[in-house]
C-alpha cells in the first residue's frame, strides 16, 4: 500500500521506506496504519513543549492502530551513535514504511543521514545537495560526522538487555588496538546455565575489525552480571585489569560468602590499576580515576576523550548509581562524581547501565558538560543534600537480581567456582546476607 504523504504536518519522503514529519497529533497517529505505515519513531524528548503529546500516549495510539512504536529522543546537541543505530534497528524491524518525527522532522532526517553516511551509503560531501532534494537542512549530520571522525578512541557499546548493562570496546583508530571494558558473561538464574553469547559478540567485532586487544578492564566487581574478563583473556591472551582497591572488596565479600581460601590481594587479575596511573591503548594516552562510592574499589578509565564512568553517573534522565552495597558510600560517590565533572566539558562519558526511562531505547553516552547542566542528582545540590537524597532513594531499591550469584564470580576475576568431586560447579548463596556484619562494611 502506498503512503499518503499529505496526512501529517510537514511530511517529507526521505526514501522508499522513510517519511519524516513535524509533531503529529494523536488523531494523525491513529490513522497512519490505513495509509500504509507500519511503524512510528518519535525522536522528540518528552516535555520539549508544553502542548506536545506524552510519549506514553503516542505509544498507545500507535500500537492501538497495529503499528510499532519506538521512542528515540534526541536533541541537536546530544545525538549519539546509540541513537543512530537504534533508529536503523527501528526501521529494519518492519517491512512497511516508517514515519519518524520530532518537532519539525529535521532531527529525524539527520539521524537517518548520519547512519547512511556511517555505513557508506551516503557520501558526506553530498549532504548539502541531498538536503536540498529533501527540503531539509542536513548541516547537523555534516557537523556530527566531522566531529565523530576526530574522536579518539572510537567507542562501540553493546547493550545487554537482561541486566541493562553495557559492554564497551574502545579502539585506537590509528593502530587498531583496543581495550575491552566491563564484558558480560551470560547467566540464567532460572536454569543456572552460563553461556558466552554476549562476550562472543565482542570477539566477533574484534575479528571483523581486525583489532588487537591491549586490555580487558573491569571497572569494579559488578553486582548485576558476571564478568567475562577471564573468558576473554583465554580467547585473546590480553591482560585483565581492575582497580587496586579490589582487595578491600574481596575481603568484604570473602566474609559474606565464608570463603577463607579466596586470595584477597587482586591476584586474579594480571594488573591492578592505582589511582592516577597512566597507561596506553594503542597510541592513545589513558589514565585511571579512583571512583569509590558504588563500591570501595571502583575506577574510571579515561582513554583519550572518553571516560568509562561505570556505576557513578547514569544518563542525565536517570541520575546517579546507588551507593548502599557493602563498602559503598554516598559521600564517597559524591566526591567521585565531582572528580569526573572536573574533566573537560567535551569529555564523553560512557555509563555502565541504562534503564530506559519513559520506554526510550537504550542510551549510554553523554558528556561532562551535559551531566553538569542536566543531571538532577548534581544540578543545584550540595554534598549533604546529595547524600540525603541518595541514601533515602537507596533504601527503596531492591537488590539486583543476580547480585549474590555474581559477586562470588566477579571477585575472582570472572572465574566460575571450581569443579567439585562430582565434576559439577556450585554457586554459594548466603541466606539473609543483608543482616551480616560484613554487609555493613566490617570484614
């Protein structure tokens, strides 16, 4: 069925499958399916204008008409590679034409143009002529692509839906050497099955891009997923690393698990990063920020203009990470946040998790400047106000689903428990762990 491009405000045909428009009304959305559309993509942040429909209402109207809905909110200053790829995935999810909209349609068209240029289907030099053909200014795409070309390192994020975690590969464009950061080993708590599907995605990317791995880095001992560091070392022979404070975390969790045989000196990794330590990823200078608060051993690797901030900042629409785990401290977390905010404004910040508020697609990249001006957990708050807010909020949060499963693996560098005399491995789950003295920080 052909699409009638006159049914929504300022609608423009971009390709055989993509139309863009200004903000449609809920009535417009309800009628799109009958005109041949199979999906709607909203690129407009919620509450951008007082009179725009709420994304939840857009979703209901779109899905009630039998179409797919994807919420990929962007501003001209905050488009990321994740947004571009989510836009492409949303288009690929239906064989029918797609309507994408923002306030005017300009951001939607630019997202599409960026993706086409990144994948080599559009020459960036042709963007002005193409924009004239579409009747849309594509200078945003041209600027984004030029900026992206100069970024070091190139960062590829891999979202893990089961735990809302993000794995990263940070690559030196000049040498094709890279660092893997916070890799995930898959675990199904219902069956007890361990698999390497997510880590193998990293290996596939490394092979396809002909990369050499310099480092496999855990930013901390994760409480919500198993680390694949040990597995990836076996596949790449690259050294594993974590912050030197891991020994403090090991002592706490060794007591919780009653595992006196566990070595609590960080020897499970090949290298322990000290605060302020300098290292290299290919030809790129890198350094380590000590970032306690979420855990006593957390570190932030700063590689070129990219900082991997793990469980300190979340995306600005989600605030900051919790600080109520054993050895955690909201006051330490505040100091860690402030140290990150002392980096240059344009430093890219890559978060450890994204919980997709308002049903938006996953995002994981922001910047120091954006966090400083938009994150409600730091804007206008004093240290004491932050601590009060953070501790009050943390008291309402349940433990991560995999926490007691994961920590015994992660304090061992991603190694599964040893085989027992029947050839089987067993996880150890303490009962009523939160009542134990060690949970309150006394090993």
